[in-house]
C-alpha cells in the first residue's frame, strides 16, 4: 500500500477528473524531479483502468524499461510493453510504448481511450509523431513533465515557450503544478549547495544561427584559450580530495570526458550516445556500487537517471537551455541518508543566468498565461 502525499493526490484527482470528462483535449501537469511522478502516473492508471484502455508513452527504450519496472514494483496494475527496440510488441489494456514503435501501426491510435505522455516537453506541436498520433486518436491526453517549455527560434531570436502558449499547441491547459520550492521546503529534495566557478566566459561564446545554442567553433576556441581540459581535471580532483566519491560530470564534447578518463584511469568512466547498451549498463552498475567514483557523460544521463546517493553534479558546459540546466542539476537533488547535502558545481556561468533550481517558480500573473521565473526574472516567453 502506498499513501500519496497531498500534492500527489491533488495531481491524481485533477487528471482523473479531466480524463473522465466529456471533452477530448490535452492537459499538462508539472511535476518536478523527486516529486514521485511514477507513483502519480501509476495511481492515475489504476483509477482509469476500469474505464478503458490506456497507452503510456515514454521518451526512450531505456526510460521505458526503468519506469515500467517501477510501475510493476508498485504491484498496482498489469501492463505490457510495445517497443521494437526492446523486441517486445504486446498490446493490452495498459500498454507502455515508445512513439516510434507505434506510429507506423495506424490501427493502434483507435484502440485506446486515454493517452499518457511522460516527458511531454518532447511533443512538437508543429508536427511529428506525437502530434500525428494524438490527432488521429482524438481522445483525452495527459502530459507530464518537470520542464514545461520548448525552445523555439525565429528572426527575432530564441525563445522558451511554455507548453500551453505555443502556436500551434497540443496542451490546452495546466491542470496541476507542484512548485519545486515546496519539495525543498518539505524535505523531499536534498539540501543543495551551489558552487559557481566561472571557468567558461559566456561573453566569448557565439550564438548559432537559431540563437538557441552556442557554436561548436566558439566553444572550442574558448576551451583552447583557458586550457579547459586540464582545468576541468583539476576541479574534479579537488572534489575527490574533499571526500566526494559519487560525482557525475556533464560535458559538451566526448573529448574532454575522455581526457578525464585518460588522466584518472580506474576512477573515471565515459558514457556517450556511442556507448553500447551493455557497456553503459556495466558502467551504471559499477557507478551505483561505488566501484567507479566518477562518470563523465555527454548528453546521456539528463533524463530519468535516478541515483539518490549521487553527491555532486558538475555542469562542465555552458547552455542556453533552461530545461537542460534543470535536468542536469536535477540528477543530484534526490535525498539519501548517506549524503547530508547535494552539490552542484557550475563551470559555465549557467547559475548566474538561471539562478538556483529551488528559485524557479511557475505562475500565471496574467490569467492563464503561464510562465517560469527566477527571483522575479522571467525566463520563458521572452526572446534572448
């Protein structure tokens, strides 16, 4: 038996009430890292199971496997998996799936009464597989994310648009929002210390043609100017000397991650998109077991990597993406009895722009026009 926290119950009630309504539409729920999203989704599924088939979309096969295992651990429901990558294609009353595996089976869109989309910020309202599937299904859609915005760009520059304010848009209204600060205040997230080491000077970086990121050329030039690889190694070694033994480093390129591994053999391992599944599983297992002290990863462990014992995240890159900043920092926020506090070490002046994660607030000062701000600084729906 699981007793839901008050905000978890509020999220379940809001989504179930919507799903059992008469209007077919898409709604959004914002659930921060550490809020217990998997339990909330499981409870929604349990409540809706008697009313019709449910399909639950996960953003990747790895996260599907992880979240499916969590759902089964709750012992609340029975579900199947439909994923070509996992070599499992079973449809049932409750089906966990990846969008790429079902999109070429048009009959599936008419089989389900409810659609649940995890990490729904990945849904592109201007087209794509999710939009195509939702349009054909024409049923109630519930989206869940900790980062309810998408990066867009036009002739005016780059802009983060809140998911209920995109044009066109999929998610019409926000039905539930749990503030990150509430989770910190109530002790559901670890006390976090921020250390800004302005190793990378953002003023020397050049925005790309969309304004959404920095060019590789300018980043590499800045790395060369400051002797970045050696400086990063020095910082990581200092963390080890301070007694930290579970450190996750986010780098922009594979080169600096592999530099750390060469300089610190047996202590550092590297995970990137090119790492084979078996090797990634070995590294993840040994990292959790304490055999490996440091993992330098390149865009892999940003979503769905749950490791409460993790002590330090090193953001060893500059980014214009609030979602990426949140996701990287969020990996260390889960509390655990083995760590009195979490550390976020920022080398790219990201903290200076976005602020602390607990200071991110979602509000609608103008009615239903939702936005994200930090200490009064608006971060979404403005050009930068």
